[in-house]
C-alpha cells in the first residue's frame, strides 16, 4: 500500500455537541486496540482534542487547518502525519459545512474531506428525534455532491425501541447506519473555560475515559464495515510534507558550518499543552536541537539553552504554581535579557508578563494579565511590522486567537504583529530577541519562522545588539 492510498475516514457531525470527539476518539482507540496503527488528525486549530487522539493511538495528534496552512498543504501534511499507519481517522470541526466566518467552505470539515478524497461518517445526536433523522441526513448527503457522506453513527440513542425507529427511518435514506451508541455519561471528559481539560492535566483519568470510549464503540459500531469503507479511498497524488525541504526553500536555518546545533528549549507540561507537532519537526529540520522542559517542575532551563519557545496553554489555571517557581522565572528573564530569541504565544505571552491576576510572572514584558468572562476567539491575518528574531519585516501569516484573558497594555512600543483582518490593530511585543503575541500561528504555513528562530539562536544575542 502506497502512502497516498492509506485507508481514511472523516468523522463529522451536523453541529457541535453531537459527539464527534467521543466517537472519533473511541474509534481511534478501538482500532488501535485491535492491532492497527492509527494516525489521528483534527480539522481546525484545536489543540485539546488531539491530546486525546494521541492518548488513544500512541501517535502525535495532528491538525489539518486549511485557513492557517492553505488548502494546498492539507493533503501533504496529512500524508506526512500518516506515514506508516494502517488507518487514518480525521475528526471534524463544528458542523460538517461550517468554516471560517465569511470565507465560504474554507477550513470546514467538508473542504478537508474533499481535499483528502475521504468518505465522511456523520455522527448524529439522535436524542430528540426519530424519523426526522432521515431527513437531516438526506439534507447533509445532498448539499454538496463532492462530499461523499458514506455512513452514519447514531449517538445518544435512548433505548432499543428508539434505535429500531431510527434504523427504520434510515433504511430509505440510502446512507447506511454504521453504529448506534447509547446515552452514557460514564466516559465523559470534563470541560472548563476553553473546552475539554487537556490530557496532560488528568492523564490517569483520561486513559480510563479512552478505554471506556473504545469499549462503547466496539459494542455499538460495525468496525469491520467502517474499515472496509476506509479502504475504498482513491490514491492521493500529493507528496508528503517534508520539513527539511520546506525550511531549505526559505533560505533560513543553521548551516553545516555552525560549531554546534543551537539548543532551543520548548515549554511543555500541564500549563503549556498547546503546540503543533510540526513546530518541533521544523526546528529540528532547521538545524536546532529541541529540548522540552516543564515550567511547573523544572527550576532551570535545559543546560546550554540558546533559544526558547513557550506556546499556549493554561497559565491562568496554574498561575500560583508558575509564580512559585521563582528560580525558573529568573532564568527565563535572564535568557530574555541576554538577547537570545524567545518565541511566546498566548500562554507564553502571559508567562512573560509581570503578573497574571496579581501572581508574579517572569517580568520580561511591561504588561499585566487578568482573567475575564469574555472569550476572544477567531482567525486573524497579520503582518510583521519590522525584522525580529522570529519573522522578517513584511512576513504575512494567518493565526488564531483563543483566550479569556486580557493583557494591559496589549501591545508594546514595537508590536509583534499588525493585524489586517478582520480588524486593523497592532498586537504583542517585540523587545530584544523576544517575540510575544496572543496569536497562534502554524509554522508549517511559514517555515521561515522556525528557520529564522534557529538561525537567531545559532548566531547568539550579539546579532540583536546584546551581550550574552
């Protein structure tokens, strides 16, 4: 089997809340427990669901976002992530046809399914309907003839009689029922202000939840029929995404003449769980050594750290513990003061601030953060206003904001980005080698970010006018 013909399914739903994550994660775990190597994927910018996917499959959960990365990169990124797998499962986002606001089908599950030439299995919340389910499925199956809606899984079914009525209604729809799952809250995953609680914060309980989901899916779904459907896909003509080739094409990265590979420390642990797997791969391809560390546990940065990446997560939840780790906060401040490159997104931005809800942080940025009730959410388009350690002036990116915090002030004297859509404003901070912003950016769309960061780390702080 060539990589382009890997069996694959897209798990979608008519709307959010129907049970996509429950079914997708359960299917991933059930097939993995049956001995298949399963490649997990998630449509959209979500960081949390891929953590559960990874737990279910033992492979990195990868995102497929046509807005952030462009439609032409979806199949290559998919093939890269699916190398060596027997089956690939893609969990959708929102409703099947819901995409980026005002952008038509862009970034929708339907668009990704078409780009991957993958059949769609629709998860339908059947809790408050019987015969109407057939009309709903018929509408979704006929809306876009290029989307192959090839099966349905009925979720939240109330009883044997309810299932019988649903199946009778579906008999005339032309779309086969491939599973029916009863209402069951035992395998639930807890939520809070930004969605599900990440796996890193509840690993033992999450493992038990995933096992229970696998058992429910085995009992209620026709796994053999689903696998047979996944094997009906055509060949994808695209070549797998190659991080080394992508970085090389930008003309950035560390050359072979460097004395040693620069060491870039990447924050992780329970407080910093938001990251794309491709970022570390791009940094390695750019010639850097990548070293993970946990700001909740480690009192020092990895020895020899030349650069730092602090991604997203929940620093507001862990503010007391992060604040209590004064030695690491001092080490981060010292590294930033030296001029070494530091890339911080969202949670990283807050961690570099003076304080979160009054709890002292690293004090690198002249700003303070606080929690609010207001959710800031949506895609953004931005441009780098001047050269910095992460991006050359004029570099255009697409990103995503997702937070309930406010930083005051929201931008420094030298902002990280000038936002161009959907609103025009400046945002974030550039100071010395630090680039800090609320914006989550997928570096696969702009590999020069990884290459430039690695180059900055290799050259040292002297390139930015500060003594190491």
